[in-house]
């Protein structure tokens, strides 16, 4: 039998974990494994809001792929994926083409502006290391410019964040710590720098219980974050957001959109059937009608049959999908039955800055304050350990004191 070729697209949580598990479950004689990624590094997506706020160094959130995956065991290709020709079992890259027997599509997310006029042109988005670093540099530039100009624009120190889901709230939590530092550094009155979080829904963080949400909102407000809840954004201009029924313009020097994501645009370029920008996968994580094509992470919807809705896309979901996918590919190679994916939630924790947070953990217990912040670091460290073992944890782990 000829050795099957397994191609994994993307080195996010899903793609990198799948690759790692495949190398553990299949010998070099059993399969050829190829990992395609745009960069030679993986980044911790769940840390990007910290990079964007400037509370951690971009390199802290970056992990070299060769530190996790042995290049002698896995062929690493650093290139952009253009599209997948699933009928021909070919992936078109910017600089070449690659054939496959089994494909794992895990190219991650892109920002989704839901067609809000001007959002794409005028707002920053937290999408990757570079876009996140750009935000923190822009924020600091506004402070430096304000300090040096004779008649500075008072709005230039305002930071406007669209969306109060996970990313938006964690981002303003980091800003609540960073902004006072910047004010001190540039000798600017703290009251001049505003952090405004705008959300169309009637509440922030809809995935948490009401009492935890109330705690989180008050904690952030006490540190200077302003919330505009139930205020849909109709347009984003070069000056800021136009919100609400009265078309109020909220002006700011920095505008960041965190209101939603969709799967990689390569899905659409490949002509895949999509629902709200993602593929609805079968229970075994394959694309419907395809025997050899798995779609993971932010690129797919995985159905929660008990609640009759898809699971929210998280790092823990992506990594659990990866474990099942690696086993299912091995099963396919040896003509064995495939297993259905069953998600086992380890709980959800949102940080509200370094020393504060809210969360629901394993046994349904609720956490808030320093206990939740400590748990968040445990969660972050656990993902590093699962990807790269103790070596990576020691190198990149979060052991920040309170």
C-alpha cells in the first residue's frame, strides 16, 4: 500500500494539535504528514487582546512551530493557502500546489463586520499578531501625539471598542490597566483618556450568568470603562461610531471592532457550502459528502444536540476536535469505524485584566476576582502544555504574580 499523505492547513489550536497527535499515533512508515501555515509560528489566539492592549510583548504570544513539531517528522510549508480543489484532492498555495489523501482544514478566523458601513475601512480588528501589535502601537502613538501637539484633539485619547463579547470585554479589561500606565508615561490627566465599549445586545458577555456579568461590568466601570449597551452601530466613520436610533456620533482616536468573526475566506474561495461563513460538519467532523476532508476550529459549526445549537468556537473546542480528528484519520487509513465528536467542557473563564476575572468551572462553580484571574492563567498554561508539553510551558507560561 502506498503511504497516505495527510495535509493540515493552519497551525492554530486545531491544526497544530491535530499535527502533533498524528505524529504520536502514526509512524513515519504509516503516513506522510504536511503542515501548511502562513507564518513559521503559532500564536495564542486567546492572548491577542493582551498584545492589542500592549500589556504583553507580541513575542510572548508567539510559539515557533518547529519548537512543537519535529521538522524531520512533519514537512513544514510556510505559504498562503489560496483555495482547495476538493474534487481533485489538491490545495492551491500562493507559490505551489500540493496533493493530499486526507485534508484537515483549520485556517482559523477573520473579522466579520456583518456589513456595517465603513467598519472594514476605519476600524482596527484583533485578527493576528501583526494586527494586534498595530493596535497597541496606534494607541501609544495617540498619547505621544497628544502630548507634543499645541492644540491636541481631545477625542484622540478616546478608545472605542465595538462588541462586548469575549474579545471585546477582555480587551477593555487590559486597556483598563494599560491606559493609566500610558497617562503616567506621557504625563496626561487620566480623566482625558476614555475607554468606551459599544454593544447592540442588551447585555455584555451573554455566555455568563447574570450575577457574574454584573460583577464584571461593575469591576470594569470602577476602573474607568464606559459601556453603551443596547446601542447598535449603524456606521463606522473616520471619526468613530454612529450609534442608536438618534444616530449619535461617538468620536475616538482609536476604533477597534471585536463584534464577530467568520471562518477563513479560503472556505468561500474553495466553493464550500457555508452557513454564516462556516461549514456545518458531520458528527465525525468531516465536511458533508466528503470522506477525506475534516473542517475544524473557527471554520466549522459543530452541533450541540442537547441544546440544539452549535458549540461556541473556543480553544478547548478546537483542541478536542483535533484529538478526535487525528484518531479518525488513523481509523480511515485502516478502514476502521470513525468516532463522533463529543465536547467535554472544562468551563469558561474571562479575564478582566491581570488580577480580575469571571468564570464557570468544571463543576458549575462560579469564580470571580483574583480566583478567576488565577484560573485564567491555569487555562492559558494548560493549552501551552497540551500543545508543546512541559518545555513549552516553561518557556512561554504565564506565571505573573498578582
